[in-house]
């Protein structure tokens, strides 16, 4: 099973990949710019969740109330 840090790094790689690929998909009509932006924003939110969780795990964050 992957650790929180491994999951975070994987998500960060996926965000980078999408930022490279999505402009081509938009230009070819495979998706709209709004769809691309929404997908990337969602992945960034997931990365933030895992970053927060990781910081809690290493004692540098707090659980939300």
C-alpha cells in the first residue's frame, strides 16, 4: 500500500502531466478549456488534501475542527 507521501508525489506528477497534455487536447477539440481547467483544479485540490494529511502525519499540521 502506498504511503501518503507516495500518493502526494503521484498526484503532483499527474498534475504536471495534465498541464502538458491538456493544451493539446483543447486545441484538437477533445475537451474544452473549461473542462481542462476544472480537471486540473480538482487534482490540485486532491494534492492539497494529501499535503495537509502528510503534514498531520509528520506532526506539522493539525486536524481541522
